[in-house]
C-alpha cells in the first residue's frame, strides 16, 4: 500500500498512464490481508481523485485542459475459490479475480480489459 501512495503522490502533475494502473492483490498475506489492503488503497484513490478534481477545476479556470484521472484496478490473486471469498473481493472494490495457479489466458484477458481503454486516450 505504501508503494501505491508514494507513486500517486509523485504523479500529481499528470496521471496520464505513468502511475499505478493495476495491482495484483494477494488475498492471504501475513500482516494485512488483501481485503483490508484493497479497502485502504480504494480510500487513498478516492482522496487522490478529490484532489485531482480541484486541480482540474483550477486548470479549466485558467483555460488549460483537465488531466485524465484513471482509477486504479485491483485484481485479486487467490487460491480460495469459494463464492463467499470471491463475492468479498468484488465487495471491497476489486475488479476481477485470478485463481492460483494463474491461467495466462485469463491474465491476458484482464490486462487487455484494463489497459486497452486507457491506451486509446493517448
């Protein structure tokens, strides 16, 4: 989570694809589980978006184009396949779920879904 926040704070000038776009989140971690980490990241993302909204209002007021603000996509990586755990992933804001061992075709599909819409804006 610290890496995400540090990266977002360094991208205040332009969040145009150079910052964190996707996080592969392990659900079962020793200090903080993936559900809690995702909740923290989503909170930081909302705070970042609020700041960027203010920045964009100022940019527009001075005749500049607003900066694109892309939400971070969090994808669960887990060996838990039961419905309760999968549902919880979506409840905390994860965009998709990858089961271990990771299927490269499923990963490729997720990467395309997340990155292609953003690439078309450049």
